[in-house]
C-alpha cells in the first residue's frame, strides 16, 4: 500500500505559485501544437491549404473552446443546482471545476466556426487534432494525481492490490489510483492506437469517431474504479454521470463511423 503526497506547487516565487497541474496543461498544449503541425507538414497541407497564421489562430480558438466548453459542461452536467443559485461563480474558474465532455464539445464548435470563417479543411484538421488529444488527457490525469484529486474507490482488501494508495483528504482507506488508470487507458493507449494508424487511407473524420468510441469505452471502464462526485453520487444503480455522458459518446462515434463507411 502506498501513500503518495506530492506538493502540487512546482515552483514558488514570492506570492506567485506555479502548480504542476498548470504545467501539465501547458505541456499538453505545446505537444498538441507541435504534433499536429508535424502531421500537416507530412500531409503536404502546411503553407498550401493552411498557413502558419491560420494555424495559430485556430489553435488559440480551440484552447478557448476547451476552457469555455469544459467550464460550461461542468456547470450544466455536474453542479447546475449550485451555479443556478450562484451564477457569478461560473466565472471563478480558478476554483476548479471542468468537464471533459464539455471540453470536447467546446473546441469542436469553435473549430467548426473558425474553419468555416477562414475556408480551412475542418475534418482534416479535426482528425489531426484528435489523434494527439489523448496526450493532453494523459497529462491532465497526471495533474489530477499530483493534486491528489478525483481519486478512486476504496479497495476492500488492499493486500490484493499492492498499488492501492491513501490520498490526502480522502480518509484513511486505501483507494484505486484511478487517475493513473485513466492516464494510461484514455491517454497513452488511445494515443498510440490513433498515432500508429494516422497514415491509413481512411475517410476524413474517421479518427474523430475512433477517438469518441475509444475514449468512451476507456472512461466507462475506469469509472468502475473512480469515486463518483460527492455532490452527485450514482445516478441509478452503478451508473455515474461519467458513464452516462460517455455512453452518448459511443452512440455518436458509432453512428459517425457507419455514416462515413456508407459514403465510401
């Protein structure tokens, strides 16, 4: 049994505190920027159908979509009752509270708007971004682990699971390090699958669909080990909000795959 305690502050300079979680976001954005650009160069699209200026503008727009979508998704899906009574706190993003599913829809809408406005190939770009997106998710889950948040469920018999951990603030019971499960499955494994198949001659949009289905399956599996949000708990039976939203992702991704195959 392990009891990790990592200082969430990576660097303190007077009153300025730089947190590991923030650094994970920065690293995720940088890796995405670099690896998507690398794909566009390999596809022959760089400076032909997509200029550097367009790319920078799109990237900034997508970041805003992630932040706004993630925040609004959390407000709507996870704590609507509270924020409907405290609407000004919707803007208190420094207090935490982001939803992956909202952070997924936000950049899709923002990217579609930007690509239409600047006559850019939306599906080609989304495929390239979604191939790399799991890396950002992996870094985000690592940040959750360092922060000691979003911990897993209690392990009934810690002797059966030697990697069970006691998290600060989660009580004395050993728990599943579900943040690391999500990092490996939703992040590393899904990235490797998509990256290794990036050169396959598939219809544009297929990588997006595979991401939706792959992430959702991994998330539903990991939700079986993750402690549900205290203010929500289980929706019904063993079903959590994460499972419900991910089930909708599977349906959307599967429908997308069928549609793309029929168009061939």
